[in-house]
C-alpha cells in the first residue's frame, strides 16, 4: 500500500492544529459533544480523567479523553493472570 501524500495546503492546516487540555468551564461542552457524536455512545468517565480538545483556528475539531483503569477488577485480573 502506498503512503498518501499531503498537499501543501493540507500540510499547512496540520501545522495550525493545537491539542490542549480543556478548561474547567469547557467540561460541559466536551461531555455534550461526546454524548452526541461518539460512535459507541458516551455516558461519563469515572475516576481520574484527562480531557483534551484539538482545535483548528480556535474551532473544536476533535475530542480526546482518557480515564484511569479500574483499581480493582477481579475478572480482569484473572483474565490477565495476575490475580
């Protein structure tokens, strides 16, 4: 498979993308957009979380989120083999 080549305009657009953590007042907007557009649905993130937004010229174009793994999950631990 041949690698795609970006045009100079596409490359310039990529340089304008910024990824940053959301600000506290943006959390509700982030959650609402995730609920509306996530392909698997979205309810909430539990525990310690990181929420980021990718912007292009100050317009939100992507959302990213991470959450800590469950502290205790016996079934998972048994499957991994560390329990």
